[in-house]
């Protein structure tokens, strides 16, 4: 089987950015597993499925076709053939994805689809349970963290660039509440794999984090 580098961690730790750069460096495939949960969320909202209707959400997971299409520098995501890249990034979609991700049948339904990304010459898998559940035998595992303050700051900056003004304290409280929920939920609680290398990205630039991650993979 081709090698896998798993990069797990809470939202705002820089997983997405680091994973993409590392994948490009290595010339490996890239799996954005969060996008799969988000895609199911988008498809469910298109189909007017209620978030409390678990069996409809499970059916929707099986029925939803997700395609990742490279378009120059950007990666577009097609949901049932329609470009949903922008809708995928919305906060409302993230919240929907997180509710859907708490359903164990949904997680089970996405398992094999995620494993199918393991193609030569290798895969960088970005998510929450890549090193623990989806690719437990991965030879390279990283768990990225950052303090809640740092993650709130980054999010604050991102939103400001988008022209959205939010209160920093509110953002911080939200992130801390979500951390507690993610760590305590019954289904796939967020935790590092026993054999993962922990990297705290607080106060470290992206380049340094990328260098540390690349240092784990012999070339
Ligand atoms: O950056 P953020 O964590 O908000 O977004 P994401 O990585 O796109 O994931 C969206 C949601 O899907 C998260 O809130 C997680 O609850 C869930 N997720 C998951 O449960 N397992 C994964 N492997 C990836 C995402």
C-alpha cells in the first residue's frame, strides 16, 4: 500500500494550509476529509433534510457524489455534479457538517471512500480521525494543535479580511465550547493517535510547521 501522512487536529490549527503545501512538496495526493462531511451537509440542505433526521442523513451520505477537481491553483469541489466550493466554506455548512459527523453510520459510510484516496505515490490525509480510525497503519502521523487564543486570533483575522466583523471574546468562547464538544462527543472524539507527533503551532509560522512535518517523511 502507498504511504500515508495523516494530519489531524482541531479547527484553526492550520491543518488545511499545512496539508496542502506538504502534499504539493511531496507530490502526493491530498484528502480533505472535512470537505466530505461538508459536502454531505450541502447535499442534505439542498434536499431539505432536517438535521434531526438521522436515517435520511445516512441515506443522503450514500447518495451524495463528491468530486475534487483541480483548477489551476484552486481545488473545486463538485457535489452531485454541481460546483459547491463556495457554499462548502460557509459557517452554516461547517455547523451542519459537525452535526452530521456525530452520526456513527455516516462516519462508517464515508470510511471506504476515504481509504480509496490512498493511491501511489502517497497520500496526505487531513482531518480529525485520519491517524486513529481511517488510516491507523499510516507510517507518518501528525497532530497539530494551537492554543484556543491563537486559533481565535487567526479566525478573527480571516473574518476581518472577508469584511466580517465579530467580537474576539465571542469567537474565543465559541472555539473553546467547540473544543469541549469535540473532545467529549461519544462518536469519534478528537484525540491524537498514540503514535502521532504533536506539533503546537502557536506562534510558529506556516513555513516552520511545514518544514517540521516534511522532516518526518524520508525522501
Ligand atoms: O476547519 P473545520 O474543522 O471547521 O472544518 P473541516 O475540517 O472542514 O470539518 C468540518 C466538520 O466535519 C468538523 O466540525 C468536524 O466535526 C467534522 N469532521 C470530522 O468529524 N471528521 C473528519 N475527518 C473531518 C471533519
